[in-house]
């Protein structure tokens, strides 16, 4: 599609597409976090670096948390009993979420005050672990779970999934 008419992002009527779009935002936010870290390692953060840190902090503290809730409270329960293999994947993904949350607990307060980061090396190490885990996690979810979910979740279940995701964000949609 031309740049004059960009492809429309998925909405709550396409919950699996919306989850994939969220994954793209996770990856973009990870890249932005790496840029913040790179600037911090080479010099003090400029105003753009501080704005980028704020953007990353805001995304992972709000939208990414909602995304994990979408998966753990609504998507995973739809799939967990379909096979032992899917159940193991879901178990592993939940463990990833816990590890991601742990790394985020270390990063979030620092990104709220990015010019006050004292131990730049420790920050860089946590950023590397956080970004690496997020990238591997997104790849696994896209390739091993969402690709299968598209075939396992009925249209009716997808509508309910989209409605639950919308409700979590304070948006009301009506199911047909």
C-alpha cells in the first residue's frame, strides 16, 4: 500500500491482529530503549534521549502491561487445553512474562529519571537482558502461538476476546 494511504492498524474486531501489532510496538520500544542506552553509555542524555526514555517508560508501564493481561487472562485460557504442546508453550510464555516484569521493575524507576542513572553498566546489562528476552518472546508468541491460535479460536471466541481486550482499556464494543 502506498505511504499516502498506510494500512490501517488492526482493532478489537481482529484481536489476534491487534496482539501482533502490539508485538511490533514492543519491538519498536525495545529498539528505542537500546538507543537510549547507547546514548547514555556514550554521553549524557540530551533532551531527545530523555523524551525517548519517557516514551519507553510510558509504553512498557501501560500498554505492555495491558497486553500481558490480554494474553494471560483471555488468550491463553482459550488455548491451554488444546494440546500438551500448546500448554507447554503457554507455561513458558507465562514464565517469560514474569522475567520480563522483573527486568522492567529494575528499569522503570531509572527511566522515570534517566539523567539520574548512576550505574550505567548495570543499566546496560538489564537493558540487554530485557530487550533480548522480549525479542525472543515476541518471536515465539508470533510463530508458535498466534499462528496456531488463528486456526483454533472460533469467530465467536475471537469476538469475545476482542471485547475483553476493549473492556480492559475502557472501550465498549458490541458483539454481533
